[in-house]
C-alpha cells in the first residue's frame, strides 16, 4: 500500500447522493482474478453508453478527471456491496482521496485497506466544497485537515476525523495485516482457551 | 467504553465480548475471532494470493467453507458437458476457486455437491451457521446469518486474506440499534415487505455505523427463512449486521442439520444459545419502535431500496435531486400509478428470497394461472437443496407449466455477472435486494418486491399486487 500524507490537486465533484458500488464498478467487471486494470472500468455505466461508446461530455471522460486526485461525491458514498474492487477502481482511475459528508461502512474500511483516503467533512463545509469543482485543494492527513483557498485570498482549514489506526497505517503505507500477524500468540491463546 | 461485567448486555455485546482476542484501545482496533468464513469465487482469489505471497497456510480450513454462486451460469451444461459460462473469465474465476480450495484444503461445494448454493442460503441449510458465531464473507449480504443470533457481516478481499491467514479481523466496535416491531403482520404481508418498510423508515444510510437487533412480536413470529430475508436486507439501510435472538424457532430449524451438533451435544448447545438473547435493560445507542400491523405489501419504485410504497399507492413526489434523478431513470413521474407500468421481466431468487418458502409462495400464485405473454419469468432456487425440495414437491412443474423458466441455483439476475441479464430500458420486478441503476444489467429498471407480489406481477403483466389476481375458476 502506498503511503499517503498530503494530497494537493484539483477536485472532481460528483454531486449525486448515494453513489453505490454498482455505479463505481458494475458487477460484470468482477470476474477477474486480479485487480489489474480495474480502473479502466470505474463508473463504466456512466462513462459509456450501452453500445460501449464513451459519452464524450460526461465529466468523468474529460481530461481533467484523470488529473484530479481528489473525488468529492455526494452524501452516503460507496453504499451497497462489499466489493473491494470499488476503491481499487477509484485508485486505478487516479483518485487518492474521496471526500463526502457520509461514507458507507464497508467501502470506508476497504478504502483504508487499499490506500484510498476516505474523508468525511461536516455538512456545511462539504456543501461549500460541492461548489468548487475543479478548484485546487489540499488534504492533509498528518493534520487531519482540508485546506481550501477562500475567495478573499485567505485559506480555510476544515478538520476531519479518521480512525487513528487507519490514519497511522495510511500515513506510513503500512499493511494492517502485519498488526494481525504480531498478535499470533494472542490468537493461539484464544483458540486454546475455548 | 464497554459496560461493567454485571450490567445487562445486548446480544451484540455478548457476541462481541466472546470473540475478543485483543481489546480495542485508543490507538488500535479490536482483534476479533471468526468462527465461520464463507468463501465464493468473486471476492477470494486475491485473498488466496496473499497467502501464496507470504508463504502461509489457511489457519483454520476447518472453519472455512466455499461455494460457487456469483459467476456461475444457471442454465445446465450442454450435451458436450460444457457449462455455459457467460465469459471465459468467469469460467477461469470458478476454476481458480476450485484450485485454491484444493491447494489450501478447504471444503468446496462444487457443481457436483448436492448442497451447492448461494453462500447465504447454503450456510444455514448445512447448519454451518449457528447462534453465537461470528461469520464473515466477502459479500455484503452476509448479514443474512444474523437471523440465527450470529454476528455476521461482509468484508473486502484484503480482509478475506486476513481471515484466511489468521482467522481474525481488525474491527472497531460499531454502535448498536434495536428495532422493535410490535403487533402482528397482516395476512399477505411478508418479511420482505417488513424489511422494505424498515429501510424506507431508516433511509438507505440510516443504519450506517450500527449493528441492528430486530425484536418485538412481529419479528418473533417470523419463521427462520423470513428472519433471514429481514437480516439479509439490513445492509440496504447501511448497517453491516442485523441480528435476531435465538429462540425455539431457531433451535428447531437447526436440529438435524448436517453440520449442527448431534444428540446431547445439540441439547447442550441449544441451552447455551437461549442465553444469548439481550438481557432485560440492555442498552442500545439507538432504539426504534415500529407497528408491524400497519405494514402493507410493498414495492420499490426508485433506485435505492428505501424508495418504496404500499402497492396501489401512486409514485410519491421526489424529496430531493437524487430522488428526481431516480424517477427519471425509472421513467416514473410523481403521482403516476405504478400499475400502469408494463413488466418485462420477473426474477424470483437470490440470497434474499430464493428459499423453499419463497418458491412455495410463488407456486401458490402461479398454480392454475399463466405468466402474461410478454413477461419473461426466471425462477432460480437458492441452492441445490432448495431445488431438490421444490422438485420433490412438484413446484417446478407448476412454475414451468405457468410459462416461467426453472433454472439451476446461483445468484443469477440479482447482479448480472453470470449471463442472466435484464436488457436496457426493461422493467424487472425482482425478489432480490438492490434496485440500483444498472444492477440487473446496464440500463435495467428494477422494482423490488416479495415473491408473492413478483409472481402476481408476472401473471398480470404489469405492476400489481396479489389482491388484483382474478380468482381461479376451478376448485381452489
């Protein structure tokens, strides 16, 4: 997993609420036994018509989409299935961070496991962010803050909270698996005590 | 954070505490032990890769159980013996699971197993799912197993690797919610209708961060298959796990199942299962009281499972932009009667409603009737066990005679990754769990309902309820 501490870049806004994992990666792309190349299928049903032709004017097909490291998406992002293919597809597409006002439990967990930083912002601040499509912002995981340039030239700094262990692992690019492996004696003791 | 030893505990607290290998701290999550790891072909291959990469075995193959369900065709093999997989990649995925199970010594219910089925149908049927367990699977509908008083939830593929390797999972304790459903469900009202109403009440994100316990008279009165339907749909309100305290209904369902304890050991286990119920006075972070007797047969009209109405009600106005977009996608407008909508496809099956009681309900509606000429109806049993039972009872004959297709067990049209697909623009009434855009195929439009309602829609040919069926002429 690639470490992530500070990400700066233009945001891509998908205002729709409840974007589910079937939108992020339709099930027909889940038959691969590897995650390689999955980013090419991110939002496939939004980016391509039923003939498989790219919908040119869709925001996700514009060149700026691939240059935006930060996805800003409507409330309850990532609801639905447990497919880890969803955060992997977003990473493969080029995103490193996803910001919403609520992120579904399993998707959030999966994101933290694969190195996509899930950020949940306060509703009012999130509403402001929705109006800033294409604007450059900074997400600072060290400080747990989103930094946004204000219209008057000043800078706004919005705090977010994240599970401390997830933050620890994401900052260092640590695989959570190692933490489990270190608990091997405790696991054995538990098994023996049953 | 956790309550003192003496204080009343909830079912969830009891299960959580009993499986703590290492307690949660301010800086680290808890490590919880997993009693049953269910595996299928779609979300496991990269998990097994982790083991090979690290050179480690599956820690507890005896607590791991695998099946083929998601990518499998529901049409039989041809005369050449070749199964009609949708793609070569799907065939390869199934073969990969077979190879992985052989390499790591895991029990796989392959094509030749009389028990193969959708993972959440098969586990309970085998008695592998039991009260007091922690159960995970790389599938969000793992919540189904909570019907037995187990703590069961979906995980991602990285975590599948973690559990294969260590039989443990890193978890931060979720909050708890209890939903009490008082009163009796009216005749013709099913667990599916109850669940759709709960999701409507909570919203599709109202359960986020929670484990839900279902309680109250209406829940206690449900049989096990109905309880599974209710717990299955918990994830559609955003909660990872739903659970119901074990009782006599649970015990009688499990008695004699192949993997359940036998004889005296069963009686001892049953006694301990009854101790799992939430203690009187147990505290929940959130508690909701609903009136079960007010619920009517229900159907969804939007692209999230919370957008539902009682059958006969018009399409409600959109409450926000997302709902407006959903109505546009579905081709509905506010105030419109759902009954105007012609139905193209009816899908009976899935881990939500693919069990024997569901097929009996469908056959009861179809008996002596015929599916409307323009409707394609698929009936897909949830497992080989369900298929055999249905065929022993002759249900398949009723279903075929009515003009529906009788298929082999699998996830089928629930998620359109195995060749069973709803065409763009078509309207499907489905007994499955998700009506998301494109869920049943790009451009497909899904209305979720109970098996009874779906069967009635197939016969009438447009969106309808059982009460709209013409009475049969001959003897009932």
